[in-house]
């Protein structure tokens, strides 16, 4: 399907948090964060990726991932896209998310690992992990990271997105729960992860758009969006993911519906830690595939 480029210009969390995610100083590139004034995020959706019971079609999901990487890297061939982000000499940790109610799908983990193997990375230099990353030798020796998790609301940070996914790289995650997890960006400056993240993926197959309280899960607030949100800039990817959840709450409740806390960590990651672009007006969203109900 021919891709269509859309540049959003919405105020992020307008009304619910009273915040506008203003422009950032930098955008995370494949190797190191590089100073830029804009960022690019791929939103790809295919209706056939889920069946009527929300079971995943692994082949369709793999094709979505491949198309997203081709668009993100501006490469015509899938492996050329992956090779522009990773080298066969890399040691790669795939940071997943194991929350029992809405975890990173194994089909997506396998799809990422498959392409890294395809470009020549030795399997012994690849690992998929979440809560054990600090004791995982592959992650401790990693030259590159892939950050992949489902997008959902979160009791402590407002939204659970890519920035939040690295909280397992510290021994005391709860120490970051204060002030709406506003300081999550600091984790990204630690040696174990700094400059290593080549790819950020929010799994938006069945996002959770609303919740109240710790570990809250309610299937009424999960919907088959059937998408992936992909980019090299974690802040931009998170800003788009958070806006998707806000817009879905608006559509569902017919009004602004606040989260437990506003996701201020996204703005802070931009303004204080210069990890990427949080201003939606400076994020180029490239929409691929199914557009019905795309929202963003």
C-alpha cells in the first residue's frame, strides 16, 4: 500500500495534563543521540494481523515490522534497512516487557531476533530479556539495544512506553516512581544503555487506553488497534503513543479523561536530558497500511 505522510499538530494531553510537549534539542539516531529539530515515527497497521480472538498472525506481524524498518531507514530492501541500524559484529539486547496482562508478544520478539540473525549477528550475541537485564551477560556487554514493549496506561508514569521500559536497568526501579516518574530519562544516560538504542518499537496491537491504580487491567479499555509505532527517537515514539491513548480515551468516553498522573517524563526526557523530540508539531508521522480508525 502506498504510504501517506501526515504531520501532526496537536497539543499533547491538552486538557488532561495542561501540558504541551514542546520542541526538543535532539533525536536519538542509530548510534548516538544527534542534535535535530524534528523526528520521524512510523505507524503501520494491518487488519489481518489479529483474528477475531485477537490471536496474532506471525507472518503478517513480520511483514509489518519489515515494512516499518524499510520506511524508517529509507531502504527498498528489508535486510538493507536492518543493516543500516545494526552490524553483524554487534552484541544486541532486545529489551522486552513481561507484564502479565499485556506483555510484548513472542511473535514480535521472534521477528526482531530473526532479522538480526539474518544480517549475520551470531545467536550467542543476542538475548531477549526484561527483568533480568542487569544479570544478563549479553545486555551487560551489548553494543546495541532494541527497545520493544506494548503501549498502555501506567499508574506511576501515566503511560507505559519506551522511556519507561528501561526502568529495569536500575536495581531499585521504585526509586524512579516519584513525581510521576519524571526522571526516567536519567536512566538513559547510564553507561549500560547510553547511546546504544538503535530501535524503539511500541506494540500497538491491543493497547490499553485507560486505567486507574497499580497493575490495573480491564479488557473494556483494550482495543484491537492492530499497529506498531516505530522510530529511532524514543521520545518521539512515546509522544505519538501517548497521544494515541489520549485520542482513544476521547473517542471512547466522549470527553477528556485524565490518567492517574500526567506523563511528564516524556517532556523531561526532551527538555532536561535531550533524548529526543516531544513536540508533536515537530514529529513527522508516516502512516502505512490500514487507516480506518487510525486516530493519529
